[in-house]
C-alpha cells in the first residue's frame, strides 16, 4: 500500500468558488473534529457524490438493457410494458 507521502504526490489541486456560508459550515465541521481539514471534507463529499452518480448510472444502464418498455420523466421511471 502506498505511503501517505506517495498519495499526496499523485493528488492534484482543484480551485473552486463557493458561497461564504458553505465555507462557514465546512469550517464548523472541521472545528468539531468531523474532518481534519477543508480538503478532507471536499474529498469525502466528492467521493460520496461520485459513488451516487455512478450507481444511478448503473441502474439506468440496467433498465436500458432490461426487456421492458419504460417511460422516463422528471418524476422518475415508470414501467409501461414487460416484453416477452
């Protein structure tokens, strides 16, 4: 397993702009000890969002491959007809 030093060497910097209220909330979580740094918070948030997005993508791909007819709308997915 790579050492922490090696992990840091492969990380890249991402500059973002966020509302001051978000920064204050993140700082409060850091102050409470939930996260060590702002960067730790952002990395964890990105991990969670990426995992969620990729899971949703996999579900949609499975629906596309399934032998059913579906209707997609802003309210979600509705099964119209099972094929076969």
